[in-house]
C-alpha cells in the first residue's frame, strides 16, 4: 500500500511538479492553503505533509501548529518548503515544529531525500 502524502501549496504549478514527481510512488492529496490542509489532514490522516510556508488564508506555520496540536495528526512529519532562505527563517521553521525544511528552488533529489527520512527509500 502506498504511503499517503499531503502536499500543500498555493501555486498550481508547484502542485503539478509535486504530482509529476511523487504520484507514482505515493498516494497524494492536495491542498492550496493552510485551511484546506487542516481539512484534508483530518479527513484522512497523511503519513507525511509537504507544505509551503507563505500561503493565503492560513500560512504553513499556522497550519503546521494546528496539525501538531491535534492528537490524531501530532506525530505526522511536516516538511516545510519555502523561498525564505535566511538562517533565522529556517530556525523559525524548526522552532515552530517542522521536521524538515527545504528551500526553493529545490531539486527532486532534495525533495526525495527529505521524504526518505520519514517514509523510507522510494524512487521519484
């Protein structure tokens, strides 16, 4: 059975990149903002969340905090993906509860390395 991955980004082009890179190996769910991410995570608990930080309605940090507060999803690893590359931004992501942090632009290898830390070796 494929592991369930929830990808969250407000950019449809980035969502398409995730779908092309991951849909063969994982059962993907998609959300376009933090509120949709919370709904998707409570409807069907993912094995991993890959989430953009800067999004409308609810940003990734706020959504991740809610995911980590919920008993049903608290142990789900969250990989934050963002264009914020300053050391203090990365540190803030980890201090907010991120399990891993990837900065944009990223390669498929970097993405898979992050995923493999939590879900084991898969080919993209």
